[in-house]
């Protein structure tokens, strides 16, 4: 039965991908990307990779759809007609595809227990992490403790995405004239979003601090909290959202998150360990691991939240400006 | 098979029926507003029936509470989404089928 569900989901995934290639309407393409992400999240759930599914659903289907839609508000929803010949790209794609397929011939047999991926560090994580880190959610122990360097790198990547967006676009403050977006007089949305937004923020905090015990963590929590504020900005308009959390404050928050993460590493060095060696953070190594993971997850959550919201601000203020002109 | 199982499978089947009819309507109905209507059927009644059916399959523990929360969330959000969709279509100047056909008649009468 599980194979059948996998097969159906994969077929739907392939159909969605094909449709994305052939559609010229970019608005529909963005929506299909959302569906694509939800389908892959379902496949991940079926594979028991709940953390990945959670990330895929919140980041892939949630925030990136919103960001793409805001981008479309700036650029327009039609794909540009290509005037080039398609023969050379087709040739390149065919050669690359053939090379990739040829490369897979040397891969170890799919799903075999003797494969290097199942023999390398995975058995150690599974056997030792309850003793060394002591968290029920093994994904969090691997992500935040064993692979702390990688996660620091990812957080820096998210942060540098913000730097890139801000140096290209910048967040424009609103001019005096207020816009009529049609949403400001929309009382049903106002009432419902007033009910929903506190619950979403509460859920984000739950995901943030329950990530040690269940699926979740800083990345998902930051994205969910940013989604709550984006909903607020969409319904009540950017100026009111700026009054709640302004773009300048968010820039401080984004750098604070990365610094919080890195300072845990520096503090563990100060205590006589290696960089990001949480064992040294407290007298008891296990307690040190717990402190370290909670603090760096908080850093990740703060950075991701601030970066996502600030990128939305940057795109949204540009889109509003181009609508005025 | 006890009583709860029978009720739960009836709810699930009814949910599947409404979901399917919503999907058919989404493809077969003539204009935007009727399609939104069909889609909102899937959103609301099908989701309620399916989660209701699933609720009876749990052993009334934490999972039940989680499903109830999902149900409440869907009850609030999905009608709002349909409403916002239809309202923004109105705001953008889209006419219903009846309105556009009466407009056509007026134009042909002129």
C-alpha cells in the first residue's frame, strides 16, 4: 500500500513538473510550485522524514510561494517569449542527462543496507546520540549538534540572502499618500486574521521550543512566525506592519541571530573546547548539549524570521511603489 | 466492526463524495464564481466530514485533540479563503455569468 501511495504521489509530482515547464502564465506556475512542494512533503511523510516534510511544507509551499507572488506583482505574470533557437539547449540538456544517467550506473544498488550511506556515520548517530546528546528527536541532534558547523553555514547563507536583497532593492518607506488596496476595507479578513495571527505565532513558538522533542526547529519556526507577520502586512498594509516591526529592527534581529549562534561556538572555545563543542557549556556534558541546541535553534529561528519578513518588506514596498506610478 | 467504525467509514465516504464532486465542479462549471463555489465545497464540508471520520478512528487521546484543532483551523480559514477569492474577483471587476449575459443583451439591444 505504501508503495502504491508513493507511486501515485511521484506520478503527480512528475505531472506537476511537466505542467510547470509548459505553462506560460507565471501566476499559475507559482501555484503549481506550491502544489509541487506539498506533494514532496507528502512523499517525505510517507518516508517517515517528518522534519523534512515540515520544512518543505512551510518553506517551499508557504513562504516561497508568497515571495514569488510578491515578485510577480513587480514583474508581471507573463513569461517573456524566447526568440532563441531551442536546438542548442536541447543538445546540452540531452548530453547532461545522458551523463547523469551514465553516472547513476555506478551507484550502489538502491535501498541496499550495505550502501555507504547506511554504513558511514548514520549508525553512530542512531546508536550514540541518545547517550551523547540525549534528545528524543534525533534529527535535531544531528542538525544542531553533530552538524552544527553546517547549520551555522546555512544560517549565514540565509543572512547573506537578506544582504543581497537589501543591496539590490532596499526597503522603501511609504509616502504620505495612502493606498487603497481593497483589503483595508475587507472586514471579514480583518476579523479572521485577528483570530489567526496570535495562534500562528503561538504555534511558531511551540515549533521553536518543541523542536528538541518532536518535528520542528528554528528554520520552520522562523518561517511560520514570518508568515503570521506577512499575513498582517497583507491584510492591514505595509505601513501598519512597519509600525509593529520595522525593517531596521529586523536587520538588527537578523544579525543578532547569526551572532547568537556564533557566540555559542566562541563561548565553548573560551571554556576550553572546540568551536561549537556544547559539552563544555555546562558541568554536565548532556546538559551542555541541551543548552547549546536550544540557544543555536533560537539563533536560527530569529535569523530566519527576520530575513524572511525583511525580504517580503523589500519586495512588497517595491511592488506598492510600482503600483502607485 | 463496531458502531463507531461504521459511522466513521460513512463519514469518510461522504467526505470523499463531496471532495470528488467539488473537483468535478471545479472543472465543469462555466465561470469563476460557480467554480469557487465548487472548490469551497471541497474545502469546507469534505474536510469536516473526513476529519470527523478520522476523529472516530482515534482512541481519544492527544491525536484527537490535534485533529480537533486542525478541524477548527480549517473551519475558520477555508471559508475565509473562498470569500477573499470571490471578493477580490469582484473587486477586480469580474462579472457573474448572469450579469455578463444581461450586459450582452443590453449591448445587442442598443
